[in-house]
């Protein structure tokens, strides 16, 4: 019982930091409203990710092999993101808070991927450790 209570406390405390930074949560008066806030944040991050992905694809238009690797990496990353969020939120399975926690997890991981893509798009020319060529 102590483990379950501790796990629940940790799971519930982690999103509290996100709440403080997002005005949507300030106006949310129900779990459903908080879930909507989390979904909106995730959709915003996903939109940014898709925009950056398209920019990377465009830069790889002359390199079919690397573009193919990008597509596969992104498919695998999506599978990872979904599996990781299922794992992270397993303690809330069946609870009304679970959809919000899943959306927050997906948002966090998507924001991390956005940062990765931003790094790829800002590599210096000649950086052989960067898979994306510099902008023309």
C-alpha cells in the first residue's frame, strides 16, 4: 500500500510543475478540463515537430538514403514515445487522470524531439556528426 501511495504521489507531483507554467490549467476546474489543456499542449508540440520534420525532409531531398533513415527513425521514435508513455503512466491505469498524464508525457517527449530537430537544422557546414546538411 505504501508503494502505491508513494507512486501515486510522485506521478501527481510531476505534472504540478507544468501546471504552474500553463495558464490553461489555471482556468481548469475539472479533470476533463485539465486533460484538454494537456491535449492542447501536446498538439502544439506535435505541430512544431511536424513543421521541423518537413524542413529536415526538404534538406534531405537530394539524399534518398538519408531521407529513408529519417523516416524510419521517426517511425521508431513514435513507437518509443507511445510505449514509454504507456509505461510511465501504468500506475494510473483506469484512473481519470491517466489521459492527462499520457498527454503530458507525449508532450514532454515531443518537446525533446523538437529540440533534437532544431539541433539538426542548425548544424554547421562540414559537421560530419550531423545527418542534416546546412541550409543553403
